[in-house]
């Protein structure tokens, strides 16, 4: 299980470093329904990652290794495709980044966050964690990585739990700050939101480049074995 955690840790960090969801939860914590919507959004995020991670692991289990115990060829091909996809996304994000002096455009739904109910916040968190292309790709990669190690069911569940926990830390942290510091947290959270919004393109570009290179490296290791 230790090897599984070590292998999936960079992928989980890649999920955690998602500027849009972080900005979203900070915005929610500045609304009148903060005490209900903030935890609901985080719960939806955790649930989305858990469900997708579990489904992908069930699909990959028993199919990710050959009779010799080596990872199956499709695992390497999948990681290679995901790695190339991440590199292409990194190039696209960098090319379309805001020009100096211009603010990055946030999704239109963020303008209505102050009207969200707890149920809508829960759904938004689940959708952003489960259906976001980057997170979905990373969760698929993590599930196949866990499956190829042929762990016991309990160890697989533990590895998925670690992946979900690490992938959720950046959303849980603002909640802890908000409930621990109360009104004093406003300034800290506002600065965090502004910084993430201003550097969204740079964060995502570097992140996708690093993850793309890792997945391609993993793919080469699998395909050359």
C-alpha cells in the first residue's frame, strides 16, 4: 500500500491544486449561507472524487496486470494518452491566458453563488470534482495505478481514501480557517481568492506540464517492461 500511496500522491496533489473550486468555496464562505454551503460544497467534492475513484478502480481491478504480474499494455497506453493530453492542455491554457493588465474571466455561475442553497452547493462540489476533465483524468490514472499493484481490497480502499483526502485538502483548509477564525478569516480568504484568480493560468500550466511529464514517464516505464 505504501508504494500505491507514493505513486498516486502527485496525482492527488494535482486534483487539490484546482483554482476554480478553491475560489468557489472562498466565495461561498463570504455569503449569508456560508455555514451550510461551505461544508456542503466540500462534501460534494469529496463524494464526487470517492464515487469516480471507486468506479474506476472496480473497472480496472483484475485487468491492469498480465499473468506475469507486469502492468498490462493498455495501462501504459492510457497513461501516455493522458500525459500527452495534459501537455496539450497546458499549451492551450498558456496561449489563451489573459494579457497583462487584464483580469481572468471566471465562470458565469460564480456570479450566482450567493443564491446557492446547500443542495446546489453539494451538487456543484460533486460536479467540479467528478466531471472536471483534469480531475477525471487524474482519478482514472490513480485508479489504474492502484489496480496494477494487485493489492487487497482493504488496501485498495485505503489508497483511494488517501487520494480523496489529499485531493480535498485545499477545499477543507478554507473551511477550517473560516470556522476557526470567524470574521478574522475574511482577509486571509479574500487574499487567497484574489491570488488564485490572478495566477490561475500559470498554476494550471505548470501543474499540467509536471503531471503530463510524470504520466508519460510512467507510460514509458510500463511499455518498456
